[in-house]
């Protein structure tokens, strides 16, 4: 996950979360890092977002739809391009201003 936060390893996300979901981890433990990633990247890429949401709903049942829609309304777990720019967190500026990640 750290590589994803630094802007690397986006291709690994579906496999990583598919494995976590298959292990039956609680939904909260799956959604927390996904929300962090979504905030940092201003949404999850469409090719990743849709299969992830489908897998979560299939594995955790229809109850997970409420959690996913609540997170989407809060702007915490979205597909890229689905949220207006003024509603998004701007992690890139915060990272630069507060020197959060040093390379």
C-alpha cells in the first residue's frame, strides 16, 4: 500500500485486495486503505474501481452497498472523474506543503 501512496504499483491493487477479500477480512479493514488510496489519487481508476466494487458486493453481500454509497457521498471512495474538483481532497498539495513523503 505504501508504494501506491507514493504513486507506484497501481497495477498491484486489484490482486492485493482480491486476496484480502478472499481471506475474509472484515469489510472495514478492506475499505480503510481503499479510501486512503482513493483520496490520494483523486479517485480509483475505472478499470480498478468497478471490479473491486463488484467483488466487495459479491463477497460481503448487499449490506456493503450502504457502506460503499456512504463513502462515495463523503468523497472518500470514488471512481476517478465522478466527483467535482472542489469536492475532492488535494493530497498532492498537502504532501508538498507539509513534506509528508520524502524521497
